[in-house]
C-alpha cells in the first residue's frame, strides 16, 4: 500500500529531513534516521537546495532509507534548471534505488535568478509530465499553502492553483507550515468546497527556538504569528530553555488540533535532529516508539 492509500485509511506520521553539507553531517543524519525509524514513520521526505546543489546527498539519503526497509522515502523534486531530459534521467536514477514517491514543487529560484530556467515554470506542469512519463506506478505529492503563496494574487487564486495540481495527477498534498489554526481550518473548508479531494499531510514546525520560529514565519513563508504564538514568544523571550520546553507542549496542542480538523498525516520537520521530536511525540501520546 502506497503512502497516499494509507492516508485515506488512517492518520499517518512522517518526517522531513534535509541533506547536510559534509560527510560528517551525513553520518550524523543516518544516526538520526535510525532513531526516527523507531516511531514507524509511514514516510520520510528529503529536500535538496535551490538548483540541486546537494542533490547527490539527497540521493544518498533516499537510498539509505530505501535500503533500510523501515519507511518509504519521498524525494523533493523541483522545476529549477530541469529540462524534460533531466527529469527523465533523474527519475531513472531514483527508481534504480527504489524511490517511487516524490514531492513535486516549483522550487526556490537560484540566488540571482528570477525564473526556473527549466522546461516547466510551475509545479502543475512538472506533475503532469511526471505522471505521463512515470504512470500510475509513482506517487506524486504537491504542496499546499494554507496562508497563500507570497506570489499569488489572492487566496482564491492559490486554491485554483492547488486544484490544477490535483488535476495534473497529484496524489496527496503536503502543506507549508502555518501556526494560524483558524486560517488552516478555513483553508481546509475552502479547498474541499473547490473540489480538492486529495489527502492532506500538514507540515508541522516544532516551536523550539524564538529566533528560528520568527524567521520561519517571516523570512520567505509570509506566515502569520497568531496571538497565542506571540504570547508564547513574549513570555519566554529571554528564557531559551523555558521557550523550548513550553514550545513542545505548544506543538503537541497543534498536533491534536490538526487531527481534530481532519488532516490525514502529521508531517514533522525533524530539522535533522531526533531528541526534540522524540519528546514531542512522547508527550502527545499519539504514536508508539519501539525501543
């Protein structure tokens, strides 16, 4: 049973990791993955940098996950600098190491550029091409942005773009982070009303560090800092340890709220660490870890 099929039957658990910059970092990440496997994640996604600068490590990480037999690897794949020939070659390389699940994205532009410089300018075109060439044997996820993409003219247009990705052949949605639960609830209502029926995996950013929390919201995502989070930041502004400990409970509350709103998967940004993820999931009681 593939990831999309599992998500239609039960609430699943997944993580996101990213390629480190060094061989030493790779060793540490593989140890982190071993710990994450103990939570029996249904899938783990792996990103790569703008322009594919660390795609080699991405392949290595995905192969390690595939070889482990303990989860389903899902590789991010973007439009950036990818022609159809590039896509064909890359898909063959992924399939050769047992990877057939992908998160298809437009991707972030390479610094200094303002276009994809590939054959597709938007994710729906990439998804359509991947579906045509890979057939039903591949599972293709797409992104959803509850607060709207910063380049979209309005939220209605963003919902239309999501519907286009579904129509192009996407199998499930992975959301960008949001801390605004009211907005997320409205987004779920809006996309369902617009005919988007795909399962939803919600991206969850643990609330662990004051400055990183603010930066994740404001740097590129354009996410709101709702009153509840603002009060948390203010209360623990000069207390990093208190912020981290109370932030774990904050994150647990978010997990419960998301489930109540009918999400199909809790997709936790592990940030290439496992200790905080362990503690958050232990406090939640939602999943069981093998020892």
